[in-house]
């Protein structure tokens, strides 16, 4: 017998976060989420762009910590902007947003209003007040980027590891060199070629003609096979036997004599697998990086020793909104980049 799987999702949020107090909220105040847009500091030395999809970009000039931990000087000759980018999300009910990029472990922002936020300071820099001045617009300045490139049927894609998203690549500037390098590598889609470029994002018409989307634009090809090689996608979502290795923060081991918790995505739009005790199946829909599973139907066997893990696994599948593949690892995520489950490509059992 099978039953539809529909599990409640309970989100536990800590009542306090060290170093992240809400902006002096008074009793009865309603904490605000960060409003996507372009934010600028009062001295215009920092520009932040927070996209609705959970991506951010940041440009900062001077007054920043260097790699040695020393603050940069605003009086340095011809200071150049330093760029960072990655993923951001709100802490529900906290009035705090967290951004995680490649230059710092985390940035914390206290949300004061619909159009203002305060970037919390470090041990050598003070807080920075940011004001929302415009809608989202990409920072169109080339900067070093490690990408995973693939081209197929005039549809070039670049996987960018910090944002964990695929972007169409504009066929301009250094694109011919990227295409030639991929063809010469002997790789075949979905395999990706690690490439170091000087590039940036631009907003342009979507390839399907519906709305605007972010493209990656490469100004120069700097090097091949550099940082990021280990996380370039090497297998496809569909047709791969995905074995669960991590569920939330818990590492999953397969019990001796038991089949691994796994999932497979078919070319027919059907997903199936084993949740620990019960088998499940149902439809899935995929659009670019977006992924929705269900409704799922499952068998109803009783296995008390695996019930807790199985229930948590079904919740993760239900909450999945997008995915990424890094090397031979599949990540199921919420839309703002929170990792719900990690799988490893395995041998069919």
C-alpha cells in the first residue's frame, strides 16, 4: 500500500544569535526582512546588490581588512574596488540577514527599515550604514572568477561555485576562447571545464525571450584548470544513482546489510528511491536550477529504527526548491541556498 507523503515543516530558530542583536527593537516591533535592491554606504565606498533569488554582489574601496588582517587605507594611491559575491538569506523573525561569499566567512546585516541596513563591524572596522538607492542592477566591472564552463548546441552555461547557480554565457568578448578551450578539452556535456576568467554579470533578455535574466560575461580568459576543478559538475541529475551522504548537518551511514537511502531522477520526469524503510515515487519538475518534487507516494512499512531519518528525509524532499551538482555530489537546497541534503553519485544496487 502507498500513501501520499505530506509532512509538516517545523523550523526552529534560536532566540538569540551571538553578535547579531536586532536593531534596538522595542517590545511589539516586527522584525523586517532585507528588501532586495542596491544598497550604498554614506561615503559611497561600498555598494551591495541583493538579488531576490538569494545571490549578492559587493564592491568595496578601502577601509577593508586585507588578507593579512590589516585594514586597508582610504589614502592608498588609486584604490581599486574589491569584489565579493555569493549567497544571502534572512534569519526568519530576527531582523538580520546573513551573506556568505568568498572573501569572508559571513557578513551580518541588521535590517532597520525597508530601505536601510547596518553591516556589522569586525574587530578592526566599525559598522557601516547602507541605504537602498535602487532596484537590483549587476556590478558590471570585470573581476577574477573561477567558473565551470560547458557549451552545447549554442547554449553555453557557466556554473559559478560561490552562488551555486548556472548562468547562460554571453557570446561576446572572450566567449570564442572559452568555446575553443572546451572543444579542445575533449569533454562532453554535462562535464564542465574549470576556467579562470575576468568577468562579471549582466542583465539581458532571457534566451527563451521571456523576461530578463543574469548572464555571465567573460572579458578575458585568464587560465585553464585552476581553482574550482573539484566542484565542477561531472555527472547529470537524471540517470544517476544518488546515495544520501548528509541530511541537514547529520552525516548518514548505510547500515551493514541495508540498502542505502537513495534517489534517482528519470528522463520521464519521475523520481523514485528508498527513504530508509519505505520506497517512494512521484513526479518532479526541473527548470534550469529550480527543482520541485512531488506529490510523492510511499509504501507504509513500519521500521522504528529508521523512522526519524526517514521522516527528516521526506521533509527535505518536500522543501527542495533548487539543486546544484559539484563534482559528483548533488545538493538539494531551498531557494536561498540552504543545503537540505547531500548525495554522492554511486553504483546502482
